[in-house]
C-alpha cells in the first residue's frame, strides 16, 4: 500500500498552543490580554470545549486566601514530599494561586459564588492540607473559556493530532500533525510553542483515555530534559463494575479485605486520604491472599466528609454536574452503595508530565518552548515523593497558574523573538515517519501495542511494588514493543494512525518511568523497591534526569535544591 497523497496545510502563528483544555485556553486568553496583536493558534486532537479532562472531572479547586501563611503551607507540603519537593516551585505556585484564580473568576468562569457575588471558598477539614477549596460547574468551564478566547481573536483547530516539534538551530519553530478526520498533513510554523496537552495516561481507565504523552515524547525527541519520572504514575481506585471512582478519607477507611478487616487502618492508621497508599495496601492484601477488596459503607454514611463541605456539595448537585459517582453506580451497575458491599480495585490513571521547565514555565533546554498544566506536573516535583494526583484539587489550579505564567513569559520581550524558519528537510523526514504505518498492508493492529504497554506498566508488580528483576521484565516488554511491534503496525485510516502515534508515545513514556524507577535504588514515598527497602538520604536527595543522547535514553541525577532562593 502506498501512503495516500494527503494535502499539506501550512499555517503560521506567533504562538502555537498544543492542547485546548484549561491550561491551553487560559494561556491563549492571557496572551491576547497582554499582547492583543499576537496571532495565537490553539490545536487540539479533540473538540475544543469538550476535550481534555475538565468536562468529565470533579471541579474542585484548592485556593490559598491572601492572608495564608505561605511558609507554613510550603512546609506542610514539603514535609509529605520526603525531601524531594521543589520548594521554589511551591512558593512560585502557592504565591500566585490566589491572584491567578481571581483572574479567571473575573473572566466569568462558572465558579460558585457567595450571596454577595464573591468567590465562594470553603474549609476542608478532612483534607490533609489546610487550603481552602472552591468549586465550579466543570462541564461549563471550557465552553465559556473558548467563547472568551474566540472573542479575543484566538484561532482554533480541532481534531489535529500533533506528533512532533520542529526545530531549527536549537529553537522550536512549530510542530507537525495530521487531521484525524481527513488525514491531511498540518505544518504549524510559530515563533513560540506552548505544550498544554496533558500528561501521559496510558488509556487504562475510563475518563483518562485521551492524553497519551505525544508531546512529552516529542519534547524528548527534540532535546528537552525530563525530571522525576519514577513518580509519574498513580493508581486511583474504583469499583470493578463500571469503573466508578471516589476520593476522600471516608471511602478509603471503608475498604475491607475478604476477611472484613479495614485495610487502611492496618497499614497506615494515621494518614488521611492518599491514592498511592491505598493502592499499596490493596496490592499487599491481595498478594497475601486476602483479596478481593471491597468498599463497605454499611457502617459509615457515604461521603461523611461531604458533610463538611455540604454547602458546596448541595450547590454542585443543582448544577447538572456530570460526575455523580453514587448515581452512576446505581444507574449503570444497579449497585446501591448504601446497602451493598462492592468489589473495589486499583485504577491505574498514569500521569507522566515530566518536561523540565523553569519558574516561568519555559524550557531551559530548548529555546522558544513553554509547557503548562499536567504536562509539567511530575517534572516540577512540588509534591516530592508523591505521585501527581495524590493531592486532590491541584490539577486545575496548577493548569490555571502555569497557563498564566507561560502566557506572561511568552508575551514578555516577544518582539525580540526571531522569525521561525522551518528546515524543510526535517519537516519532510518527520512527515515520512508520521505516515509510515499507512504504507504497510499487513501488520499489527494499532491496539496491539497499547495492550502490550499496559501489561508492562499497569500491574502492581511493575508499578506499585517494584524490584530490579520485575522492572527489567517490564522494560523488556517495552523494548519488544518498540523494536518488534511498533515498526510493524499498519494503519488503514487516519483514526488508526492516531492510535499508532498514541501507542508510540506511551511506549516512550513507559520507558522513562520504568528506567527512572530502576535507577532510583531506594524506597521513598510512592516509589517502593523491595530490593532497596530503605530511604537513602545520603545518595538520593536527588531528582532523576532523563535526556536523549544520540538516540539513547541517558539517566543522571541533580540534587534537590535545599532553600527557597
Ligand atoms: C475524572 C477526573 C476528575 C478530576 N477531578 C479534578 C478535581 O476535582 N480537581 C482538580 O484540580 N483536578 C481534577 N482532575 C484533573 C484535572 O482535570 C487536570 O489536572 C486538568 O484538566 C489538566 O489540565 P490540562 O489543560 O493540563 O490538560 P487536559 O485537561 O488533560 O487537556 C489536554 C488537552 O490536550 C489535548 N491533546 C492531548 N494530546 C494532544 C496531541 N497530541 N495533539 C493535540 N492535542 C492534544 C487533549 O485533547 C486535551 O484537550 C480530574 C481529572 C479527571 C479525569
């Protein structure tokens, strides 16, 4: 089969934003506010306004009121990070949080308001960190933000899978991709490029299937460094039937093994909510033959912490919120949690967003590349030895804060940014690679490598409880996928081509996670190594660094800076 002769579309912009969810659209609006004349294009592989994790998400956001003691807050987070927290980023994020949230509130996003019209902020006593919490109508956020961006002249293109970054002389000069509907080739030429395409989620659980780390992988190929990758995945937990999940201490406390013993009190009597620790307890109990695990709420009222946030909960329920776990379980699986014990399983949701950036969200490794949102969440290591997502209500605020920071940094001195010049030879080589699966008549289905990669990264033995032998086993599966399967995947249409590129990126992201996990010879936080079961502060108060060196994935470390400045 020959590659179909798809049309090439070349589009020029001052700023190219890859990913049109909360981080990308926030940045787009802010850039136009700061520099109205800039030509901003947002591309997304889904439909902008509905794609990404926001519309199907929870909609709870932390906020630090202006009178908060920032030093105390930073300390409380850093203490849980077991020495690996990025203190500079904690101050950078915490210090900008209130202002950034107020900014998007004033844009008219659908937050809950007090009777006097001010942003509603609630206490959340059962959460580990004493921030306040606010809430919005999550499925209305992106349509509203999209409207605002369009009114400011931001251009948007849907259904474009972006595959690689274009580089010239150490700078990023745009990106290439293809239409997942028509297959047409797209070249975006841009003076500044912002990656806002989320973290690699490995397609393992409902709600988390869209983001596959294509730009995490593209940034690696283009020469960016990646940090802290061994902490780049998390297991949430969910019902076995229809994969419905909750979060919160009350449901965590209600998890029991087959003998009816409460598993969290057994392993971690003193912690409040933690996905990572819950997954560990579940894995250990099943390993010991005391599975399966059940959620048993018969002795506790469901969501007892929700009583603390009753005002918020009552409000959100009147807003047509999408994610109502009790209702979904009742309607889809006929399960009433108030009366039934329900089998409960770990739910791997990935989360590798490890591109290295500075405090302005700019890559220190390649010129004219910025990153915002989940794509940088692992790499900035604010949570330290805790995986991304273990802290509830951080993802959306981080996307807002970093979207605004990236926008300010891009807009600053923009007139000094040189014109983007694409190297045609590179563009054509990347185009050939992009369409290669369409030239094959026989071969693997694009779904085959997806399943192989999941087998190498999802099971507890490869991710929750690690050791050298098993990590090597996992890496051997990944290598087999990269060398033997991916080159033989055929794509009969643009949709299958999309699946191929998702699988290819997931393989690279899985390799980063497992190689970094093998490299860190100690146990710390959610990184549990049976063969190195102690925390080793002498050798491992460090972040792992991953870099492409002549086609080889090279690993090294950098010490975690101790002080704020
Ligand atoms: C069920 C659920 C509940 C959640 N609840 C909460 C909560 O209550 N509070 C909270 O703070 N956070 C919550 N989160 C997390 C939060 O939604 C994310 O942290 C946040 O959406 C990250 O924003 P983002 O813009 O970085 O990425 P995303 O929202 O993930 O958007 C990435 C965008 O990039 C696009 N994209 C990806 N790859 C490509 C490509 N190759 N080319 C072009 N486009 C691409 C995608 O289509 C998508 O539109 C929840 C998430 C889920 C799934």
